[in-house]
C-alpha cells in the first residue's frame, strides 16, 4: 500500500501542515512508501530532507490499493482518489472545519471516504454528526526542543500567550485581571509575554522563561501550544477549544466540566480550564494560578509534574508508534 498525503498550498507552515509532515516523516523512517503531494510549487516550502518525498499534483497517479490522505476543509482534493478508486481518508484536525468545504448539494454520506481524527473529542464529534466511528491519530511534540528548564526567573511571574489566537479575548482577560488586582499590578507582580513570529526553538525558549501559559485558541482539534507549554514547565490555563479535552485535566476537582463526556487520562490535574470565550472565568483561573505559584507548594509541583507526564504522552515517539500501528493494520487489509 502506497500512501499519498495532500499538502494544502499554504504560504506558511501551520500547525496542521506540520502534523501532516510529521506523519510523512514517521512513515518514511518506518519503511512505508510515502509521497507528499504538492499542488503549487513552493507552497508549502519543504526542507531539503523532505524534497525526495515531494510529488507534483500533475504527476499524481493513484491506484485502487493506494491510500489518499487529505486534511479536512479541502474536499476538492479528494477528486483524484475518488476517480482512481483509492482508499480515501480525511484527516480531521479541527472538528469545526469538517463541513466547511461541502457544497449545499453534497454530503459526507454521499462520498466513499473514511475518517481519521486528531483526538478523541474530534472522533466523538464525527460519530455524533455522521454516525461514523474512526481511529485517532494525535499530534506529537519534540521533547528535546520543548523541555523543562532547570529553573524559572524568580520575578516577575510571566504569562506567555499567542496573540494570533483571539487577541481581543486575551486583552480582555488581562484587563479583567488587572482591574481585580490593582495592588499586584502596582508591584509588577505579573508580566505578559507575547509569543509571535517565532520558530519552534524560539517558542520553546520563551515558554521556558514563562511561569504560565494562557491558551486563548478555539475551536481546536488537539491544540499543541498548551502541550508545548506544559513540556516547558509552564502552568497552563484558558480555553480548551473542545479538542483540548483530549489531554486537559482540571487541577481543582470541583472545577467546571463540559456537558459532553470528557476522555479519561492517567495523569492528575494539569491546568485551570474554562469554557471557550468566558474571559471572566479565565481571569479568575489566572488568579488561582498566581496564588498557586506564589505559595509554591506540593499542589503546584503536582500540577507541573502532571504537565510533564502529559507532554511525554504526546512525544514524537508516541506519535510514531501510533502511526506504525495504524498503517500496519491498514496495509494488511484492516
């Protein structure tokens, strides 16, 4: 079975594209025949190590035994696989875009495709909306790059966040916290660190300097920044994006939980999580996080340890193991 992965023609390497590329790397390293199909030259730009795996769209020739993997939101890219009778699979990395590219007269029920979900919440969403069960392939983070430093700066406590994800809500959360805590503002108790325009190593360096990570992204399929922040020794808080419940666990046992069934995980509480768009709830969660950091007791250490355990569960090695298991199963007719 040959695998062909379609890469959308995006100018920048997004998180979703990176997961597709990671998948290709793992397949190639594990001996599975794999090609990355490029619709437009140079979009996305691939490293020299990946260039031998690249295949131009016009040179694509699929067969009935091939696997044609396309990310959600790019339904037109399924056409070559459907025409060739290949095994067409849609990798759903964000539940919110599952229906975004369907025309009004087309339904997923009309297409001979299967699905692959990036997280258990996304798989649940697919089952609830389409009645289809599907396997789960989570992303992975580089635990060499994203690692816990020996120590954090003592003062001030620093909150890292990514302004490209709901910046207005991030600003509102900050304003609420400052309005409720004028004394701490006057003392410079908390500093705010914007992570923007950094490569992977730059993101890791900044997270290693921060004490907290404010997650403002939603909707999400399986958000990577909170995982990367945990790996760098940050205490995370904020929105889950729905898909974040793949790994997010509440530090407080009586804290908010959503109405749907949250997946079980073996680690303890790793963050303070609030409903999406609820800025006040996150500002209150930040107060809890600051108190925890100031007291620096066993509860804080337990949360940070849980974060390390969570990050380890989403290492590149774990991702590779899952990929090898899935493709081995499919290659034998499963």
